[in-house]
């Protein structure tokens, strides 16, 4: 059974080890969106995952010439 058919709400938390990762399911596009800040926190154990993400985006843009972010707003 597909996970989005199990979900009763559009917004939900998913646990990854001890971290809670915010996510949103867009039923129209059948796509999950995850909070990149929450994912960065879980994968890097950074004290400040927002700053880590900001610095990584700038480094990739400078070194590789492309942007990692879109104009999406933050998940609340």
C-alpha cells in the first residue's frame, strides 16, 4: 500500500532516528516535500542546520554554478 494513501493529513512528521522531519504531501502532483533544514539536521548533526544549508548552497553555487534551492516557502 502506498504511504500517501495511508496518510490522513496533508502535513505530517516522519521520524528519522531521534529527529523529526517535517513533510507535506501534494495530492495533485502526488509528490512529497520534506523540510531541507530538518534533513540537514538529521544527516549532519549540525548545531545550526539553517546556517549549514545556507553555506552549502553558496559553496555549490560558487564552485559548480548552479543553485540548490527553489522559491518554495518554508514548511511550518
